[in-house]
C-alpha cells in the first residue's frame, strides 16, 4: 500500500485514496488506533493529488454518516472550503476540539460554515467570537440553535453599542436574558426599541429610566467624572436612589429659594437632563412646564404655585401674568396624564421639545 502511495500516477493515487477510504468504511471498527492513524495520514498525504470532485463526493457521503470516523471528518473539515463545507455543516462526527482548531487556523469561509452549524456548543461559540470577525459573529447570533454562554452574550451586547449589525440578531435570540435586552434599549434604533417593547413586555417607564441612566453615565464618562460635580445634583441622586425624592421635596426646595436643587430634582423626576428642564420651566408661555408637571401627576394647584414662584424668582411677573396663569390652569385641566407622559417620553429621546408640543397641539 505504501509502495502504491509513492507512485506518481495521479490515477493510481486517486484509486489508492478511494481504496483506503473504503477500507475505513468497511473495516474501520476492526482497525487498531495505530492502523487508523496510519490510514488517516495516507489519506491526508494523498489529498493534494486527488481531484476536488472526488474529495467533495466523499465529504458529502461522510457528512451523512452518523457513524463516520472522527479522524476522517476532521481531515476533510480542514480541506479547502468546497470540500469542508458539507462536513462543517452536517457531520456529527466532528468533535468540539476539531471545530475549535478549525476556527482558529482555517479561513473565514470555514469560520462562517462552522457558525451556521446546528447545535454548536458554547465552547465553539466562544472560539468563533474570539477569532472571527463581525460577519462570523452575526452568523453565530443568527444561528438560534447555537449555545452561547451568558458571559459571551453580555460581551456581545456591550459590543452592540458600537457594532449596529449585532443588535437585531441579538434581540431575536430566544436565549437573550431580559436584563440584557433592557440594557440595549438605550442605544438601538426606534424600530428595535419597539421590538423590545412588543416582545419583552417591559414597562415603558423602566425603559425610559434605562435610557436616562445610560445618558448620564455617558455624560459623566466624557467629563471624566464618577459622580455629579454639582452638590445639588449629588443630593438629588442620593435621594432618588433612596426612594425619597418626590414633588414635595421639589416644592420645598423652590419655596426656600434653592433654585438649583429645585431644577435638578424636577429634572430627575421627569427623567430629563437639567439643561432641558430649565428650558421647559422658564420658556415664555409655560406650556412645557405645565406638561412636565402634569406627567408627574402633580396637583394642579401645586403646579400653579410653582409657576408663580419661578416667575417671581426670574422677575418676570407682568400685567399679563394673571391671564397666562388662567390659560395654564385650563391647559392643566384639559391635558390628560397619559398625553403629558407621552410628550415627556418623547423629550427623553428627542430634545426637540417644541416639535413634541406641536404634535400634541395637532392631536387636540
């Protein structure tokens, strides 16, 4: 057999290749480990001289054999992708260790075929994510039968803030934990936010809170801050985290002339940045201020008192103040809590609050 292996005749080497293969198929169970190793080595040496059509035909045959010799499966899986593809996709004889080595050392096409393989283990998925590029990771995520560890899912969720292509397949995975889906709400597109709302059954308020926290963290990271610099903001955060921040505190701060504390507290309760909250409070007309307070289900008289105090503090009490106050009194009565909350939610995602106000006006 070894003599024949040394012949230069392509036809003879191809015949030997098939003879050894057939011997593996018919007497494989009776061969010793040493004999199996020798025969596998012969096939490997001959594979460069055997036409790809022959190797491909044998690979397709082996891929359908549930009892295929693992050595042969591994050999063909390391061949050119035209030969390796049916083995990588369908052959159950391939071991995880073989797949990991293929992912590490073979081509992108080998990695993609492995990523699309049914029921790959968490170990193989880890190797694909570590050694493959974005295309491979997307193929892995789209393979719903692939086992992916929660640690890897958490890593890919974090990466999805940077790599948009990961977002949709991640959210469509049946094994994505709800807390990770909730985290993604802060940076995915509007369409995917709606998908999260429709499929994960989160409360809208909790998702808005997630977005606000993510925004605050990003702002602080850009400023190199671990916590807010402003003492008023730090106090508000502590009260909020302790569950002690409420509209009573907001009113008390304003009455005592603690305007900065009032602004930070109201902004935190509304889930808005303080810069936007200041615009809403002090803009001429007061409609935005009214909507923000109505979204907190604040008593109408409490809002009107706040309105008076903010105008007095800004020195903007005029002859028309009583007329404006009456108009806001009527607006507060006419607008529902749900409508006001919808506008505030829009502000959380889109600082163009005037557009939201116009939209509300058109709905009336």
